[in-house]
C-alpha cells in the first residue's frame, strides 16, 4: 500500500513521537525501577477505572508532580500551580501594588510582623501577631512565604480579602485594595552619647543606597558607634545583602553559594567598612539574607551579635517554568558563612543572648545600648 506524501510525513512524525515516548519510558523505568513506575501506573489506572467520580487525567499528573516535590520534605521547594505561577510572573513584568505589610513564618503560620502606617494594611488596622489563615480563597497552611507574599500582591486598584486570626478574638475578614507601596526599608535614629541606630526591615535593590545615605547622615550628626537592627527581617535580595555587609566587614568572603554541581560562587566585600564599634540585633524572625549579614559580621569579628538564635534559612531557590504553565521553585544551593558554616535549620547563635520579655520593653535594644556605652567609655 502506498501513502500520499502528506500521509507519509505524518506517519513519520507519529513513529518518531512513539520512539521518543518509548525512550522516555525506558529511561524512567531504569532511573526509578520497574516496581516504582509500575505502582504509579497502577494507581493512576485504578483511580481512572474504580474511583467514584471521573477525574481529568491532567489533574492526576499535576497531583503526581506536586506529590514528588512534597516528598522532598523541603519547605522551600514548591510546585506552583499554573494560576499561581502566572500571577508571580505578572508581578515581575509589570508595576504592581501591595498591602504595606511585612509578614513572616511563626510556628509554621503566616504571621503579620509589621503593618506600615499610611498603607492599606495600616489603615485597615492589621496588627503585629495577626495570623493570616486565608488569602482570598487560598488557605495559607503549608504555603511557603514567597508564594503567600505573591498572592497578596497584584495590580494597583485590585482587591484581596484576608482572613485573620487575632489572639483573644475570633476570625476577622478584611478586604483591602492594593496600592503602589514605597515603604523605606531602612530607618535611623541617634541616641544620646553618639550611638547610631539603623533598622533594616528587608533587603531590596534600594536598601544599599538607603544604608549609605543614612550612615552619612548619622556620621554628620556625630555617630561614634552603631546598632544594626535585623530583627524580624525576613531577608530579600542576596546581592543587596552583600552590598550592605560591605559597609561593616573587611575585604573578603561575605557568603559562599554552594551548588550541587560544584559551580560554587563566592560573594565578597571590598573592604570599605565603617570602622566603628558595632552591635547587631537579631531574633528568631531574622532569616535568609539577614542571617548572611549577621553571620559575616560575627565571623569576621567586625561586631557582636545580640538577641536570640535566628530562623535558620540557609538555602537558595531557583524557579523553573514547566510545559503546562505551572512552575517549580526548587532548592538548588545553600549559603555558607565566611567560615563555611551551614546555617540552614541551625541559625546564627548570638554572642550575647538576650530574651525579649512579654511586656512592651525592648530589652534587647537596651542591652545593646549599654554594651556600646561601656565600650565607648
């Protein structure tokens, strides 16, 4: 039997596709083992034939992919469903707004760390300690921090509903309109005796410039020592953190980025540091990039760390787009301190441990000021 030319072409395409699929199946079987692949196929087959309700096959495949990522037992590796991944991509490409709220993970729950005055969150009355249990219709239990933050951001003028749990009261539902948020990431003060104070709430591309400007203003006012407050700082951009560390540590490594494939990076300081007595405040919510800066200052003996042990996030995530419109955020490297210590799930231990009392007194700040006064005397 002879086929028309077009028919022969599509037959060749079909045979080639069949060959590729066969090769993929063979590689999968070799990699995972026949029994594991057989189990997976059997489960899918049983669900399709015996489950009470009909299920879309693509939903089963997506569930299998999500389950594989969850099997890593890594809180930072996440399968991003198509809708969530698209939302995150739109954020990166355009000008989008937020709510003016700093959040973190406390006891594995999404918790308000600080609402900023004059923002939608500040005007709506959100408080530090509020637990966000739902963003829109999405429950936050098991949700990673970056995805949660991404869901709260969106185009300026759009609305998002937050469901909160507040200590001493029942569930609270608030609908907020997103605005363009331009909250400074650095605050400064000058205490009596020439003790400067610099608080960094997170690390963004603008943070190093803000630090440089405010350090200049503090020195012009007569600063003789500095308290760098990294408490409740969830981290942020790695390059920004390294540039900030450059103001406080000598020339040399700030952080090592250790990849599985040995393409390691060393990010270093140039050596243009401040050269004044320095104390760093940290707590259990100081994470990621904030821990990098604190560890670099501690291990280079550029200053002392005061407070409580930090959160312990010392890993790097990369985001990969997938064919079905979904995405995969996967842990691909770890941070190592200048002395090549791994801080993941360990945190940075303070030189001077100071617990914060339940009352409104800021005992950690008081201890830091007293330590610097003694050093200046």
